[in-house]
């Protein structure tokens, strides 16, 4: 399994409704994919995080480059500051806390 976690912060508060709508469409796309084992969006310390777990890298990449997810990525640079996204292998779906720990370790290591 392959997990992906990353966060964004809105550039302006009034971009919120558009970003939430676009992110929700991508979340529904992920949840409807039979190769997506888990998909979640949640706030943490002023950022909006997405966490998804995929059967394999091919499934994740197919999702990432299609449909609503592709469109939210295209709009993201206009609406939000995209923080680091990190991918990691896992043997079970990590909790939010576990995924955030891995993300924080990766971001600190990159600094």
C-alpha cells in the first residue's frame, strides 16, 4: 500500500468556498475508486490536509492525473499555498496522527 499526505493553506479566506468545493469533488473521486483504500481531508494547525491510501503507485498516479483531482491541482496554485506532499509505504491504513507524524518528520528532514 502507498499513502499520500500533504497540506495546503488558502492564499485568501474568500478562496475557501471554491477550494472546498474542488477538494470535495476530488475526495469523492478518490472514495469512488476501488483501488483507493482510504481517503480523508482534515484541518490541522491552520493547514488543510489530505490523506489517501492506495493499493499501489499506479493506482495513485492514475487518480492524481485524472478528473476532479487533476482540476483541483490545476487551480491550487491560484487558490492556495501548497505545502509539501509526502508518499510512504504502509502495511495498514495509518491514522491521521500517524500520517502527520511521518509528514512532520519528512518536512523537518528536508529543512
